[in-house]
């Protein structure tokens, strides 16, 4: 067996610790998840990770403990944002492990081959996860998109036209609530008329809730900030944060590009806000609205 002089011992131990940590993460998720299929998949991945740890331990001949902070973090993320997102985020965070595996000496060929096979197998298993919330991402996107574009436009126009925080908030709430109900109803009818596995009521609920939550976030600055224009700017920053978070979620969970989708939504939201702001100026001038 060749020595490992070209690989720092700490790197191998780090890989070993990471495999053990992921074993415990998958084991916890398997114990808490509902559904026989998902539980079986996660248990199998947990067993694979433990096997990786044991193979590396043969070479290091040392015991390592798991990273408890990492176990807590990824378990919490997976429970709050979904199994698929949590697991894929964890796999993304460990991409650098592949570089270390690729530099292992010839004595590790057998181990490296098994780990490579298992990693491919794990990815296939992850793609098989059946997670209800991912079926309705389209409904959430619909609610978010419409709320961000429509309400940002409404707020921008009202901010200049009315020049009164109380009126802007009241009008925004009424408009947002009515639009949320309208979008939810439209999504219900649309989903019901299309063949598929989605539940129309659930699709409508996801759309409506996403819309209302976005309305709450965008209206809040007008309730806590005295300056109308600072409140408008804060609402726009909040909308960009919402766009960034949700597009990051989609890019991780579904493996789609982040930058293009994010840029498109930001440009669209900002463009509508600017046009609405200009419309508010025109209304104010034409109708002689005073502060």
C-alpha cells in the first residue's frame, strides 16, 4: 500500500467525519419523514454514508465524531424548507469533497470506485424523493410573481398619487386581498381543468397564501417608516429579497439556473413599479391631487 504523503491526513479525516455526519442527518430525516417510500430512500442513503465512513476508517485507522452543528442545521432546513431542498443544498456544500477523492493515491482506487458508485446512486435516489410541496412550486411562483409585479406597481403609483401612508396601506391591503382571492380562484379552475396529480384546492391555497404573504411583506414598510419614498424603496428591496430567496430555493430543489430567472423577475418587477410611479405622477398632475 502506498503512503498518503501527497494527501494531508486531515483531509481524509474530514471526509470520514463528513460521511458520518451525513449518515446521522439522513438517519434523523428517515425517522421523521412520512411515507414508506421516502423513509426507505433516506434509510438507504444513510446506510450508504455509513459504509463510506467505514471504508475511510480502514485507511485512517482513527475514530471521528460527527459534526453536531451541521446535523442540527441541515435537519432543521430540511424540515422547514423540504427534504429535496435540504438534501440537495447539503450535497452542493460538499462538492469540494470530490476534489479530495480525485487526488487519492492508487491504494484508494477500490474505495474511490465504491464511493463514486454510491454517490451516483444517492443522486438517483434523491431524484426519486416524492415531496408534495414541490408539485405546487408553479402555484407558488404564480402567487409570488403576481403579487410582486402587481402590488409593487400599485404601491409605486399610489405613493406618488396619494402622498399619504394611511391611504396607501388601506388601498394596498384591499387590492392585495382581492387579488389574492382572484388568483387563488383562477388557479383552482386552471388546475381542475388540466389532467395531472395536483389537487386543485391545494394549488389554489398555495397561490393565495404566497400572494397574501407577499402583500404583508410589501405593506409593512409603510406601517413602520414615516417617509413614503423610503417605505417604497424598502418595499422594493424586500421584493428583491423575496425573489432571490424563492429563486434560490427553486434552483437548488429543481436544479434550474438561478441568475437568469432572478434577473428576469427583478427587471419585470422594477419596470412595472417605474411605469406605475410615472402613472401616479400623471394622475396627480391631471386631477390636481394635493398633499
